[in-house]
């Protein structure tokens, strides 16, 4: 397969190259793509050096599939050009997620909705991906009525500039700010811009994307998304209220059997998921599994994942793997 990675010099793009190599995706030719300022740079993939090209050059090279992680406006402009040239686009930005003509896919949850007509496929928001993988088996068994989620999101979710801000602050260096406030030794209860309803755009993404991926508009979702000074790995406190009652041992067993989930839950031995444990893992870790004693048929969970992997690169590569396996990409 000829594979283009659009945004290959960025945080998500570089993890994409790593994940493609690790999972042995059948790449015969890699086409790393970035903005004009990076064209000509060299990137290494599986021990071979590849020259970074522009979007126009990449389209002319006719890749079979293009994995996009170059921001919303680049996707909005360029993904249709790739699709028109017959190239399947798997897009990490928010440009196409809520477009009713585009599929929003987390392979463990809804890859079976993909068809040969799908030419631009959207990868969900990182915080949504790690949540829905855990919700899926519980919704199937007990039917979720309501989700209350609060996130603790790492600076890598913002991109290179935010990592630099945190590192500069740690060393007492004044530099460009990715956030409106210092992030080191701080917590910022704002991710993305505020909407008219008082929620941030990130919170609304979690609410709307969850319903779309789960294919169920009846699930009520509310979210508070928060940035914390952690380098990699998003954490989430999730409260679920179900239609039907549950048995805690059965919840643990359903989660343990769910593809893509690791149960890390042994409070007696101080075992619970932390961002450090999720680093470089493709799975979503879940722990602190306990009944919400303030409410009938309600459960509390703590969910952690590597936002650059399952939250972005791994999920995109898994979509490509599914499409290849099911004849939705040229073999
Ligand atoms: N970070 C996360 O956890 C995460 C998770 C899910 C989704 N995403 C999404 O993934 C995208 C990238 O995020 P990131 O964190 O990797 O950002 P980043 O580190 O800032 O990287 C951005 C990449 O896009 C490239 N780019 C910018 N403008 C371009 C253009 N006009 N044409 C071609 N390439 C262009 C950049 O190339 P240059 O190096 O040449 O500037 C760079 O390779 C965003 O849409 C983000 O919302 C991020």
C-alpha cells in the first residue's frame, strides 16, 4: 500500500509513523506530507529515509490511503481533493466528525458501519475514543441512560506548541503560549473555545460524538474537560447511570473481555490506571470500578489512555487495518 501521512512532522503524525511500523501495516511506499515550510526535510520509517512533500505533490503520487493529522482547516480544504483523486482519507481533525454523510469510527465500537462508498472517514476526538471503548459493552448489557464525565487531559493533546510551553515554564524560560494561562503547577478548566451554552467546544465534541459513535441519541451526556500539566495520557472520571441494575463482578468481567480494554483495578494493592502506565500502550486502561452509592444503578470508573495512540494514531491505523481486511481499501 502507498500510504500518505499528512501532518507527518507533527505530534500525532510522528506517532502514526511509529504505529504503522509497529503494527506492520503493509506499507510499500510511505509519503510523509507537511506544510511547505517542512517540504524537503527527511523522516525515517522502518530504517529508510523519506522526503517530506507538500499536499499537491502527495496527491500526484496517488497514495491508496491518506492518514490526516494536520488540523481542521487543512482537512477541510485538502481531504476532498484526495477523495476526488480516489484516495481514502482517515482524518484526525474535527472537520468531518459531525458531518452526517461521514462515518465517525472507533473500530471496537462501530467499524461495521463502514462501506465501500466511504472515502473520508473521521477519527473521533481523543477523549471520546477512550470513553466509548469502555461504554460499549456496558451499554449493550445494561443500557446507559446518562454519562457524567470529567477529564484530566495532557498537554500533548494540544500539539507541539503546548509541550514547549510546559517545558519552558519548568525551566523558567519565557516563550510562546499555547494556553491563555501558565499550565505548569496549574489546572485550566477550558479546552478549546467556549460556546453560547457555556460549554467548551471539547465538551460538546464529547457529548455529540459519543451519541453518534454509539448510534444512540437517547444517551444523555454531560462533560467538563480540563487541561493538566501532564506530558502524555488523558484521564477521565466517568459516572454512568443504567436502565438495568448490574453486578460489579460482571461489570469487571465484561470490561476485561472487551477488545482494546485492560482492567487495572486492585485498590487493596494501590493498583489503578495512571497516565504513566498508559504511555506507549494501544489499550484503554480502566480502574476504580465501583458502585455510585448515591444513586441507583450507577457506576463510577476511572479511564486512562495514551491520547496520541488510541486517542489518535492507533485508532486511525486500526480503521485502515479494518478497511484493508474487509476489502474497503485496494489490496
Ligand atoms: N494531539 C492529540 O492528542 C490529538 C488527538 C486527536 C486528534 N488530533 C488532531 O490532529 C491534528 C494534528 O495534531 P498535532 O497534535 O499532531 O499537531 P502539531 O504537532 O501541531 O502538528 C501539525 C502537523 O500538521 C502539519 N500542517 C500544518 N499545516 C499544514 C498544511 N497546510 N498542509 C500540510 N500539513 C500541514 C504540520 O506541518 P509543519 O511541521 O510543516 O508545520 C505538522 O506536521 C489536529 O487536527 C488535532 O486536532 C490531535
